[in-house]
């Protein structure tokens, strides 16, 4: 089969690899679409993935074409979206329900071959059957949506909060859509990319600007979300949190990224700083929200490119062009 392969740091190509075979509790999925995200760039930079070479792609959906010998929950021809998360279920964090912090955390497309290929293997327990009205190629959006749902699980946000989101790429826009549905009084979005800001406006944000100074909220925001991973945005955002407010680090930064906090202000104003890591008991809920129409795939997916163009798609994503880019085998 054809697959994208991160051969070494900074080098990705399209190659031929053997067709995968399922284990007893696995299925083989014929990939309909695979989304690109910041994690794929980190893998290309030599971060996150424990070893290279690797077939990336942790956001994918497709059709089941082969079953392991012990699989009874699905049948060939079923259309599924795949939760890429793999846990040991044995370590201290798994036993406490924090599986996303598993000491042996792994993921399809990060530590084992992923969906940037014609076929991919997944545990049957990680597959969610798609309802008839959901297009398989669109369902690659469920994985990033499940990360956004996890973010709001962490926040336990209050009704009537004023929200500021840094970044209007896919994840920032998903956080916008969820904020609108969790009782926010206002949701403002910041981005340096005017095209992306235009999408935020289209989706109904309260305000959209390049800098927070352009927005009229000198007292700050109750909830500030960084969806960029950018050091300058994070540093600015930490200073925009209102008294008793919360800062959520949602964007994925490079390992070397640093920001400065003000301990006295955090103490004196009772500011909370927290993070959200990937998916935790949120994939099925995201699939239900997606099936219910919480996102418009035609707004979120800006580019559908052939698998053969994976290197070009990754380059386009790295340049900040478009919104969600998916490759289609």
C-alpha cells in the first residue's frame, strides 16, 4: 500500500509499505481521510514520536475491510472514526482515570503506524461506528473535536463567562464553537491571519482582532485559551486573565517554549493556570456532537489533498495556510 513516511527529522516522503494485518482484537480500516495537525509537525521536528521512521496520521476515519479473529463488535463495510489513544490501563494514572497521562501513553500515528496511508490498523475498542448521515471523509474532524471537548472538561466553566481565544485555526475555531454552547457571555478571538479571523467572524464570535488591545475589555477575560502554542501569544494571554479567571494551555508548544508567570498576581487574584492533554473519555461524546451538527465540515475543512501530496500538504499546514487540511488516499 501507499503511505506517507516520516523517514527522519525533517524528511517525509510517499512510499510503498506492506499491507497491514489485524491482531485478534484489531480491525483494518481503509482510510477515507486523514487530517493534519500540529502534532504531525512536531513529529517531523523529531518531537513526540518515540522513534522514526513512522507513518503519521492520528486523525482519520474510513471503512472496515478486515477483522481480527476475536472481533465481533464490527463487520466489514462498517464506517468508523478512530480514537488514536492507546493506554496501558495498569499504571498509577490509568488506575486513577487519567489515562491520557499514562506512563506508557502511546497513539496510532505517533508511536505506531497511523492513518496517512491507504490502510491502517486500530483496536476495535477505539472505533466508533458512524451514522448514515455523516460523510466518512468529514469524520476525520472527530479526533480534534474530542481534544476540544477534553479541554472544556478540564475547565468546568461557569455560565456567563467572557472568553478570549488565541488562534483561529481548527482548534481555536472548535473551542469557539464549544464556548458558544457552554453559556459564554462573549467569545473573542485573536489571530494575525486575516483569513482565519474572517472564519471566526463567520462562525459568530463576539469580537475578532489581531491584538487584545483592539478589544474593549480592560478588566480582562474570565477564561483565556491559548490554541496556538506560540510563546508570544501565551505570554500575552497570561496577562489578560481577569481576577478569579483561568488560563488554559490548549495549544501544543515546542519542547523549548518558555513563558514567565507572576506568582504574586496568581496568588493575589486567585488565577488558575491549567492544561489539557489530548483525549480522555471524550471521543464518543465528540462523535455524538459531530453527528448532531455542532461543526460544519465545509467550513472547517479548507483543503482536501491526495495522499500523494502529503509532503506538500504538511508544508502548506506549516505555513499557516487554510484551516483543517485532510489528505485523501
